[in-house]
């Protein structure tokens, strides 16, 4: 069927196609951003917080030559040694869910285009949809980047002394 023989999409059809594609791009970008950038930043930030907390907390700890305190230190060492198997399995499953969601939404998008073309003789200009959404996401990405660089990075979620207080309280009780 040539372009001249294509019927024009209704507003609802056009909105549905744009929305599905927009959601697809959003999920792809957020999934990639999270698993590539945020994951490593979070691990690094948590590691630095724990190391600083331990270093600052040890200064204030009154360690008795008590087997009980030594056992607590050994338990802490074992607890934080290496990645937690349960967390790793959970995170791997989360990644699989994200990929499955992306594939499912992509399949809905392709099915909708094929259905409109075969059953209604309507042609969807996928190139225009891709260009419009990419431009939109570039603009949104720039705004989000500037927001996180100017505001998000400077936000302090917990007071820096929290970790040392926690370690000190745990070991002295």
C-alpha cells in the first residue's frame, strides 16, 4: 500500500501510538540510567559512608578486652563482607523485570502499528514519532541533568555523623 493510499490516523490512534512509544523510550532511558550510572554511584556513596562512619566511629569506641565486643566486631565484619546474595538475586530479578517490560511495550507498539496498517489501511510515520520523542527526551534530559547537578548532588539525606553514632552504639551495647 503506497503512502497516497493510506488513511489518516484519528487523534486517539495518534495519541495512543505516541504515548506507547514515549513510555517505551522513558523506560529504556531510566533503566539504562539506573543500571549504568545510579547503581555504581549508590555503591560508591554507601561504601564511602560506611568507611567514613567506621573510621570516625572507631575513634569514640571504648573497646574492652572483652570477648563479647570482639565477637560483635567479627559479626559486623562477616555481615558487610562481599555482596549480599539475597540482594544480588533481587537486583538481578529487577533487571529481568525491566527488560521484560521494555520488550512487552515494544511488542504492543509494533502490534498496534501492524494492526492499524492491516485492518484499517492506515500508515504510521514511525520516523516522525521517533524524531519527536527523541527531541523531547533530549530537552527533558538536559533539564534533569541541570537539576541534579545544581540541586540533587548538593542534597544531604542523612547527617554525616549518623554512621559513626550507629557503629558506636552497636558496639558499646
